[in-house]
């Protein structure tokens, strides 16, 4: 790669959390193009919804923000540091990024209280402090009365609330949510969305949420629409 084709560093201000330029992602030796040149910036404290049909590239993009995948070409920066060049990607995910997934990913043989403590095992917190923090987090998401239950005894909405509490365990400043209401009925989906909005407002978290549902996306303050691996619109709500 010569100097003229090297990805440039996107211009980003002090409050810029993510900055991307020319992001492309190819699979199967270029036969599949998940991203076809994506540029954007996400600022501190924004609540951004990334919307589009299945296969448009929105989940691929979210995975790149969380350093779960890397672009084929282009550049992606987190607070002016290259995500591609992270020396400790696992540490980045543990300390900077909170993940909420559609499928919850709770450990079935551990209680809600124990599940929330799992990310804290990599910290210097002692056992009593870990348990105390987990209890406070479960209370913050309305699950203090179910903290000793195993995931199989919880409803889908309750499991997702436990998953959100777990994602907050290490005080990460960024929350990435991939179809967080995808496995929930409409009532529980509304409760989870209201919880995400409250967390964003009360903790000034930067939230990036992937969804295929425009009604859900309306909860965000900014909507990025994708189609065929490209951003086709980017609008902030007044």
C-alpha cells in the first residue's frame, strides 16, 4: 500500500467518541461487501440509532465499534486512538464498551446476581464490593427482587434487564446495543427502551443502538440509516 492509498485519520474534536472514514468490510475474497465506504462521527453523550434492513451492514459496523471485527480498509478511531491498532482489544472492550445483545448471553448456571458480577472478576474489586455493586445495578434496572433467580426462571424482559445491569458493571462510558428488543414482546420492548433512554440521560452514556424498527429508532436523538453497506441518511432529531 503506498502513501496515496493509506487511510487517513478522520478529523475529530475533543468530544468525538468515534470517527470513521472510508470503512469497508469484505468477506470471501471480496465476493461479499458488508460495508462499502462508511464515514461518520459520534460525539460524547449522543444516543444514535443505526437502522436498516437485514444484511445492510449495521451489525458489522457495531461490531467494529466494539473491536469485535476489523475493517478491510478505512480507518476507525475511538477518542483519537486507532481501533485497528489497539494493543489490548479485550481490555478496550472490558473498560470502554458495554454490550447489550439480542440473545442476552447470560450464563445459565449462575444467578442474576452472579451474572452481573462476571465482568468485575477482571477488576481489583474484592468479593464483597463486587456483590454490593451487582446488587445496586440490579436495583437500578428494577431487578432487586429477582437477583437470586437463574436465567431459566426469568422472563425475556427480565433477562435483558439483567444483561443491561451486567453491561454496566465496569462503568464503561459507551453502550453498544444490537437489536436489544429483538426477542421481546411489545410491552417488554418498551420497558427496555425506556431503561436505555434513562441510562443515557442519567449517566450521560454514549449509546449506539442497532435496530431494523423505525419506531424503536425514534427513541434515539439521531438516526443513521443504512442500505447495501452504505449510509444513506444521517439526521438528528430537533
